[in-house]
C-alpha cells in the first residue's frame, strides 16, 4: 500500500537536499546563474510539497492553493533555469502569468464551482506549459551539441508531459486523480513524479558538470590575458593542419607576429600598459582575420595566426592587412596613447615540412627575423633556399607583390 503522506514527506526531504546542493553550487560558482533558478525551484517545490502534505490533515482550501502554487512555481523556475543555462533571456512576465492563470483557474473550480477534474486539469497545465516552452533548448541547444545531461533532462520532461497528458485525459473523462478520489492511483502518480523530478535535477547536475568541464578545458587552451588561443592550443591546431595537408597535399600558412619595442613599453609605461597593448593588438588583428583563422599568443609579445587552406600569396595579403591596421592605429594615437608596431613572418606548409609543425614555425621565424632586419614594422615571407644558397631567402616589403 502506498502511503501518500509518506511519499510527500520523502518529496520534501529529497528536494530540501537538492536545494542545499544547488545553493552550494550557486555559491561556489557565482557566474553560473542557472544554479540559482534550480535552487529556487527545489526550495519552492519543498514549500509546495509541505503545503500539499498539510492538506491531507487540514480541511481548508488554503493548503490546496498554496501547494499547487508552489509546485507550479517550481516548474516555472526549473524552466527558467534551463533558459539561463543556454544564456537565453528569462521572461518573468510569462512565467508569472502562467502561474497566476493556473492558480486563478484552481480557485474558480475550488471556490466558485467545485469541479475536482477541472481543477486538476488547471494544475496540470500550470506544470506542463513552462517545461514545454523550455524543451526545445534541451533538444536543440544553441551550440549545436546535445550534452548527456540535456538529453536526459529532455527525456524526463517528455515522460512527465506524457504523464500530464494521461492525467489530463483521465480527469476530462471523469476519473478523479486527486488525493481524496484517486487513492492508490494518486499515490502511484506521486511516486512516479517524485522519481522523475529527482531524475530531472540529476540531469541538470550533469548539464552543469558538462558546462564546467568544458569551461575548464577552454581555460587550458586559452591565454588568460587576451582570451585567444595559447601555445598548447596552437600546437594542437598546427599538428592537425599538418596531418591534413600531408594527406591531401593542400597547403596552409602561418603568420608569426612580434610587437616591436614591447620591452621599452613595459620599461617606460609599466606592465599594465604593456598588457593593455597586447589586448588592443589582439582586438585589431581579429578584425582583419577570416572566420576559421586562429590567432594565438605563444608567450610575451609573440603571436601566431594559423591560416587554413591558404597559399603564401593569400597569407601575405592577410599579413599586409594586419600590418596596415596597426599602422593606421599608430598614426591615430595622440597624447599618452601608445602606438603599436609589429613585424610579421609568413610561411607556407610544404611536403618538406610534413607532419612536423616545428619546422613550419622555424620557417616563419626566419621570415620574422628578416622583417626585423629590414627595419621592423614590416612583413616578410619565407622562400625555400636555392640549391647553392645556405641561407633561406626572405623578402620584406617586396613580398607585397604577392597580394
């Protein structure tokens, strides 16, 4: 025999524990806004469940209304947490209207016309509507990849909606699923919904873990100061591009960039000014790169740009664009503003490089050295050495004829 009071007591205990877990997550990760909504959903659900428990012992409409409001509001907060998880705006007005309309309908069919079946239909719709609105985000997230946690949450919500449909159809056909009329059927529904609600929160926890793991992975591949790729990420990308070119024979190119006189900027203006210059250069360079190009900071004032499927001529064109935007910015500097000058070395993958990205980086470094030697604030391209020449031929401004 299923004891409904015992089930609601278990509901309260479990959701109180979930609320404390989400409170800890929200405190530990203040920027993880979704955790606050899921924490609120758990605690509001506890309040609703406690009211639902009281209505079994108190002959008053107040516990019925408060309990229904708590459970409906908990569903709304859970759906809003899904929206915030995917950085979508939360519609407080829509969720408030859903809750208020459902409660108003419950009051009408409780105090105006005592219709248990229609009251249960109103209660069910109040729970289902917010979850239905959030479901598309779980099934088709903005980033395009459905995580295991999102998949589990979507399956649970679909199952809950299926139960709501069955319960609504039963109520409309005249069957009483309430605590007073449903008996063991009501106890079974409470048990299943308790299980599904716990599983849904477990899905949310998996979503949070997947997001935090992805953020940690990103941090391991991003430069803290500029936000672009770091040296580790660059080497991974170069290894992938070299392997791809080795298989297909299609070339790609690499730019190696160095900020001219950066040590003097640090010594004269301080390291904070030097950091600001690095950040400013990063923003300028990205305006001249194409989608798919990867800018990376390899250390200090050194940067690299991976140019997939790009010939030496195309790479020289992009190097010129980056150089020109820095020159234009330097000319516009006034007062205490610090002009930025750069030197760029350009190299293209060939069969001699094979699957060894360090060889390509060495070639680009040779070209960078030539650009520095030509007076800095310039770019040069690397050409393989002629058979009788021990030195690689590096061309400075003449390389612009490629563009």
